[in-house]
C-alpha cells in the first residue's frame, strides 16, 4: 500500500470511528445486554462460587462428596451481600420449596462454627440428606441457562433434563408468536393486494396524475406514525366518522365493531405500511419499457394475458421486496396494536414490554426479544440480498 | 369501462391514504369534549389547554430539547461517518454501512428493553442525556442516507482542482465539500428531528416522568383518556413537520440558485 492511500485509509477511519464507537456503546451494547439477560443466570454462582466449582464433579447420584459440603459452608460464611443472598434463596426456593428455611438455618450455623470443616450439614438440618436439595443446587449453579429461551417458546426441562412442552394453557407465548406472524401476514397480503395495482397504475399514468398518486403515498409516509394511529383511533370509534357516515346513509343500523379488534389493527397497520409496499414495486416497474405491454398486445395477447404473462412477472421482484419490508416492520409493531387493538390482538412486542416493565422478568423479555431480533435480522439480510441498495425507504 | 375502474380504484386508494389524516384535523377546533362530528361550535380551547396545562407544556418543551439534542448529535456523528465512507480504500465499507443502517430495522421494543437494562447501570435511565443518545441512535441512519446521497452527487474533480491549486485538505473541506454537501446535511438533520419528534417506544423505556415528550404524552392520553387536546397536538406535529420540510426545501432551492449564479 502506498503512503498516500494508507494516509487516506487512516483519515477515513478517523472520521468513522466516532459514530462506530457511539453505536457500539448505545446500540450494540444494549442489544447484547438483552441477549445476555436471556441466557446468563449467575444469581447463584456469584454468591456460591466454591460450591459451583465443586458440585460439577458430583454425578448427581446419592449425596455429593464432603468437599462440596465444605465448599457450601465456606461460601455461606463469606456471603456478605444480603441482597444477592436473598436473590439466591428466592431462586433456589422456587426450584424446591423449603430452601429458604434450610439456607437460613445453615447460614447461621456456618457463621457460628469455628472451623468450617467440623460442621456436619446433615446434623444442622436433616434435609441435607435429601438429594433433591443438592440436585436443585447443581441445577442452579451453571452461569448459562436455556430456561428463558425455552420458556419463550412454551417449553421447559423436566426433572431428567429433557426438553418438554409446557402444559397447555400454562403459557401463551407460542400463541402470541403465531398471532404476530398471522397479523403480519394478513397486513402484508392486504398491502400487496392494494399496493400492486396501485403501483402499476402510478407507473402507467403520466404527468399530474402520477405526481398525485405518488404524493398520496409520500404524505402519509412523512406524517407522524402517532398522528396516523390517532386518526384511526378517532375514526374507528362506535361514534366515529366511519360508523356515523354508514349509519347516516342507512347502510347499517347499529355501529360496526371496528376498534379494539383484529379488523381495526389490520386496517390501521395496512394504512401505515402501504407506502413500503407501493414504492419498491413502483421503482421496479419504472425500469420496465413502456412499450412492452403494447408489444404483447400487438402480438395478439389480450390485456389480461399480457398482464399475467408480462407485467406481473416483471413486477415480482418489487412485490417480493415490498412484502419482506412490510412483514419485517409489521412483526415488531407496538404502538398501533397497543392503541387500536384489543386484548387478543397484542403482538410479541407488547408481551416483551409487559415482561420488561410490568413484571420485571428481564430474562423472559430478553429471550422473546432475541427471537424477534433473530427473525427480523434474517428477513433484513434476505431483503438486503434481494434489493440492490440495502437502505430502507428512509430518505 | 376499464378506465373507469382504474380511476375509481386510484381515487379510492388516494382517499384511503389521505382522508383519515385530513378528516380528524377539524376536531382540534371543536368546543366539545367529544371527538365527534358534526362540530357544533368552534373554539381554540384545546390549543389553550396545550399551551397552559403543565403536562402538555412540559412535554412540548421536552420534545424540543430532546429533538434538538438528538439532531445535533446524530448529524455531527453521521456527517463525519458519511464523509469517511466516501473513501474507496476503506475496508469493510458495505458491512459498516449495514451496521449504520441497522437502528432503522431493529424492533423498537427490543432496543428499548436493552437500553433500559443498560442505562440503569450507567445512571442514564430517566435522564435527558439518556433520552437524547437513545433518540440519536435512531436518527443516525436517516442522516447517513441523506448525507451519503448528497456526497455522491459531488464531482470529485472539483475537490481535486481545489487541492491542485494549493488548498489544504481543511480548506478543501471548508470551502468546497461542506458547502456542496450542506443541503444533504440539512435534510438529514430535518429527518433526524422529525424522527425524534415522533418517537414513542424507546422513550417509554428510557425516559422518566420528567422527560415525557409530546409523542409520549399523546400516546398515554390516547390510552387513558382521549380528548381533543390529542388532535390539537397532532395538528401541531403536522404543522411542525410541514414547516421543517418547507425549510429544508427552501434552503435547497437557495443553494441551487446560488450555485447557478456562481457558475454562469
């Protein structure tokens, strides 16, 4: 490399580094924090590090060897962080009830005893002769866990460590994921059904008509998402403009239920996401020579046949990009379902928000977030592959 | 017949796209507490409420503070990076570009939860700097796209000419590159401000009650107890966006006119 180009590379890097560092700290790190919240479980191993190291050698049969007992006593003697100890107790008690009293009795005995080696745990509390408690401890010490990830898809490990499904009705995460994909698919289909003919129309006409059709797509795109959702919230009410107008012309007698249900969510989301479908199809169709349809007609194809055999195949790449984009954005939607949907229309984002802010279950919120992030990233990579410029319709 | 169907379809969809936004705006001027037509009496009472009620006034101030902060931060960082990405010798250029655009793609709730967990450790949770950096992350892609596009339009020969005439790199940037890229930088900043103004989800997670933005305030009042104030706020947001877009267009127009004058 010549000195001049090395200097240029260095200069370019210096310009990029500030943004790269900024995004690493405030964008990638938060995502990483969320991923680790889903898989790291060091509550117990942080408080009982020696036990965690010693218990690994125990094969889980009979009772653990004496060095594990000694390690536990030594750990409990030095567990000064009351809050961390409390969390450990809570975690173990949720695995086997009775751990709370067992640990508090053992802790005080361990602290009273002069020499940790002389303390006989079975004499302190006979429950230490029950392998169930030791097994729960062995279960809880690995610093990584798949518990949250399994719970996110309604699964768990049974007593033997095999992965099994939760009892039906115990958890609804699978249902919500299915619902998220279903709503996103319906919205994508609705956008495709409206967006494809609309983009074809915009590409077929010229002059002010084309400008008007494009402006009608761009104005909503640049109008605040919140304003558009507010608009639908007001319009879809029982006393809203739509029901009012339909009743005024005598079309219906009583108001149609349009809000706080699936229909309202699909209408509002289709309105919000339609531009993302129209613009990719339109830009693909622009590159199609205008006389192609005329050529097909001159060779005897009926308009329908010319559409089916010429225009539709040519617009497919745009349709595919648009569909991926709409689907990808739709599965992460939060505001519109939260405001226009009912309890049965909440999507995966709402559940993540519920676990994070409602119950402070960071592990499960993180695990569901990992799944949503993974699906979105895969769709984005496919989208980037398909369209030449991987930028979205931002600017 | 076919033409008639075409026209009908076009008009219907244009109506579907535009009417919902237009239809609710007159309700901002109702004197009633209900968001229903017909409007019996017009008044400005909901705009007065917007300007005087503490919650709304504070949220408008917050939106301006946070929006300006996020715009400044993202425009400076994004413009520098876009300048760096022009270099053809940059390694991993396409990967870098993907990373810079990623905040546009990642679901907002996922990012919000992660930021909330992390910001608590930094002491950034429920602070103005915390909300500003969170918004700036979301604004960066818009700045990158806009500034890159305007940089692509600059003829490299102009810069080469300047440096062959003895201008130092700093002078070339100051006198040639920057003025030519300015329209792109300004429209990037406008997009950034509009993004921050409209952001709700991340704000829900990282902001405390003192950093409530206008959008966040609208979100909770729609949820809890909707009143025409929300529509008045929506009208304010639309006018704000229109003014910004108009400002960007005017600056760009002036720029082009000056460029024409300078090169007769």
